[in-house]
C-alpha cells in the first residue's frame, strides 16, 4: 500500500468482498448453526484487512483467507466436504474476477512470495465490484434451484447498481482529473450505497417470499381442515350405522323371512355403501388418526403401494386432531406420490414422547439443500410447504424431524414431546 488513498480504497473494496462472502455462504450453506454471524464476519474482515495492509504478500493473504473462510463455514451445520467445496467455489469466483481486472489493466508480472506491487485503485475497486456481481448471479441461481422464483427484472435491477459503478469509476479515471483522496472517497460511498441497496432489496424479496409462503401454507391448512372434516363425517357415519346396527339386522331378517331376497340384497348393498366407503383397516382408539390412516391406505392401495403399519398409541393421546392430520397427511401423501414399492409406517409412544416413522423405496435421486430435501414436483416454488407445516407442528411440541435417503429408501422420522392426558 503506497498511500492513504490506496489503503482507503482497499478497505472499502474488502468490505464489499466480505459482504459478498456472507451472501455466498448464506446461499450455499443453508443450515445455520449460529444466528449471530455478523460479528464473526467483522472479525474476519479486520484480520484479513490487517494482514493485507501490513504485509501485502499474496501467499500470506491466501493462507489467512483460506483459514478465515473455513472458520466462517463452522457457523453453519455442514459436512467437511461441503465446506471445502464451498470455499473452493468461492475462491474460484474471486480469482476469476481478479484475473479479468489484471488482464484489463495489463498487470502480468507478480509473485505470490513477494510483496504485491499492484497499485491501481481503479483495478482494486473493480475486482470487488465484479466479485460482488458474480456472487449475486450465483445467489439467484441457487435460489432458483431451491424453487424460489424471482423475476429476472428484479435481478437485473439490482445488478444495474454495481455495473453502473464500474462505468462511473472508468469515467472518473479517464475523463475527470481528480485527486486520489477524492477518488477513494467517491468509491467508498459507492460501495456503501451498493451494500445498503442490496440489503434493502434482499429484505424486500424475503418479505414478499414470506407473504407468498404464508398464503400457500394457509391454502394447505384449509386443505387439511377439509380432510379432517371428511374424516370426522366418516367417523360419524360409522357411529350412526353401528348405533342402528340392531335395527338394520332386524330389517334384513324381516325381508329374508318374507322371501323378498331382491329387497334384502338392495338393503344390504345400501348399508355396505355407507359403511365401507373407506376400508376400516386401522383401529388405534383414536378416531381421527384411524380416519387419516384408513383414507390414505385406500389411496395407497389404488396406487399400488400398500401401507404396512405398526401402531402403538395410548388411548389418551394428547396430539391435536389438526396437527395429527398435518403430520400424517403430509407424510403419507409424500410417500404415496414418490414410492416405488410398499410403504412402512411405525408409530410408538414411550415416556412422554411420540415417535412416527414413515419410509418408502424410491427410484431416481432426491434433490436436497443442506439437510432439507427439495420437492420433486414439477413446480417446486409452490410445493415443499407440507414439510414447513410439519416443522411448525414439531416445534409446537418441542420435537424434531429427520429425513434420510440412504440405500434408495426415503425415511422421515418425527419425534414429539407428548405427555399423556390425565
């Protein structure tokens, strides 16, 4: 660093670079282990900037960057392989952006072992801007891969800001004879505007996405409320027929005694239509859970993927009817839609905890983002909300959900803290 203006330009540029690293990790490493990550990125910025200003030796800076970036990945729940891949990918983007600028400014003679002699303030600023643009493009691609569809016009509008900064910077260097300190102040302000604008943009997108999520979740909740109403109506029909069963048998006997076999058969068919609309395979002493299982078992049988269940539920289970419908409905709907064979369902209750496990074989490969499996449906942007609903139920009961797809079998396990009713 040859002057105060160069140092200011570097510090401002590094701010944009570290902010870009934050955006990159937030896109690629989905599972947040620590919520308060900003202070950690600030510490990384201070250390990274200090080594660059004090030593300016590329090899030292590379080692500090790699160690610091790996430490930042520890803020997220990810495998070692996933962390290394993310760092390599991020560094590839950084090297690509620097190579473009070095080639444009005709700087080809340097060594990673000697103190850097690159003193172009314009080049230093452009490296960070190009890196920022590439990270934004990657972030949009990552969001699209997750099923978050953002209009192209939104992406182009936010890219206009850093791209216009490159034009302004070139204009200042070529056509406006200003002092170095003036140039450094202008570039710093441009970087601050760029970070602020993108932060506001990102929050606005998140707000709209949350609103869309809520609308879809509400629609799905209405669907499961309708299913719950159907289950309750079926249970009432069964109770009504069971209540009048004695009278029905007397009527059948009377018709048989009078040798009116045609009317007797018609009466029996009518009774069967009411009583056996849904196969009554399951009986856990919980009418809502029985209704869900019997309804889904009928759908699974028609689909050629029968359900094999091992059920142990307490008679006084305190799981809310609507929550049971969301959990079992989503779990079995997903299994029926994606299974390539028989479906296995296990429900166990032990020491105040309810365990529900559903597994099914599948063909092909399940997509995932971190530990979250993505929807396999045609339009993932309007699907995958059943899992979010299930997570909300699990959080309500201080429980957890774990998914796995080992050996061609997709398995989802739910644990709920569920004390028995007195």
